[in-house]
């Protein structure tokens, strides 16, 4: 019976629209970031994570913050089980995260030593799809290659990479960081945001615009990466801004209502809130250096 309920829960989580998740997380983020009401935020976070498998936005760090806040106020967040669940979410950034001494202190408090954390990161790394990593490593190197005559990146290479992405979507689904990581063992940086940016410049753009939206909804593709592709297409073709990611301040002021409406439809915060988050993120990172 327990097994049946577990299966039903996992299936229901998979079928949920993560745009709803992102919008709920955005609202909660504002509760503690803007209103400083951490206890209410903890309650709301807990409700969200009961219904959705957590994500951990690079700048909002919603699941990690939920755990930290809960620990600070002696609220139950799930203990070791939740801490172990967090590790794969931060593992793509492990080169930087492992320098966070407070992170290890939190784990130690709940009986998980640094050796165990490191082992879990290795297990995560070993779980990645080696075939896809090798394929996308080549694709990212090709993506950055410049034409010997024009000195520009090659549309021909972008088209080759589009073919790889199509094949991957058909055979493996979206190549998220939980499938290919963020950086190879030999240092090839593989941010899909940049990869998708270049899909906006070729004939397959409309296909990807439609197809990839499904992966935003499934929680495999962060809204920010999808929006980057759409806005790059807008920029290249001199169209009206949709999400305002690459817009000038003047363009945003003219159409801020529509831009913020579109951003919510895809699961992004308003431009004003996102700028505040980015400012705090950069400030905190500069302190760590």
C-alpha cells in the first residue's frame, strides 16, 4: 500500500506544470526578500515541496533557503532525507559550492560529514549520461568555433548542434544539468543557456520554441534559459520585446506591463524583482571572493 501511494505521488509530481511551481516560488521569495517574513515563507515553501520535486534556482536557491530557514527557526524540513535531496541540485556548481563552509556545517549538524557529501556528489556525477556528455562536449566546442575568414561563429555549426539537440530530445528528453552536468572533467563549460541562444538564429527556431516549452512545464528546462532563446530571436529580428531580458531600459519602460505579464506566464519574476535578486547575488558572490 505504501509503495502504491509513493508511485501515485511521484506520478502526480511528474504531471504537474512547473510554471506553477516557479510562480509560487517567486511569490515566496518576495515574502522573505521584500517583506522579511521568513516564518510565513517556510510554511509556504513546505507546501510547495509537498507537491513538486524541488528545483534550486542558481540565484534564488529556493530549496536550500527553505532548509536553512527551517534549521534556523527549528522547523522540521525533513532532516537527512531533504539534505541528501539537495546535493544533486547543487552538484553542478560543486567547484564553487564546496568552498561554502556553512554548507558543510549544516550537514555536519545533522550527522552528515564532508566525506559523505563528497561521495554523494561523486555518485551524482557517475549517474550522468556519459554518451550525452561526450556529444555535447563536442557540440559546445563547435558552438564557440569561429570562421577563419569572417571571424564570426558559424551558422553551419549552430545547425549541426540543432540536429544534436533534436536527436537528444527524441531519445533522452531535455539535456538538463541532471543529465550532462555543467562542466566536463577536462574543463569544457556547457551552459545550455548559451546553446539555446544560438538556436534562435537558425531555421529551426520555431520548432524549438514550441518543443522546449514542454520542458519548461516539466521542470527540466529553467524558464530563464528558454526566455534567453526567445529574446535572442527578438533581438536578431528587431521584434517587440516579449520578456525584456535583452531590452533597453527605454523599451522596458514603454511596455513594462506586457513584459511582466509575459514573464509570469513563463514562470519568471517581474524585471524589478529579478534585478534585485541579481544585484544581491552578485554582491554576495563578490564577498566570497
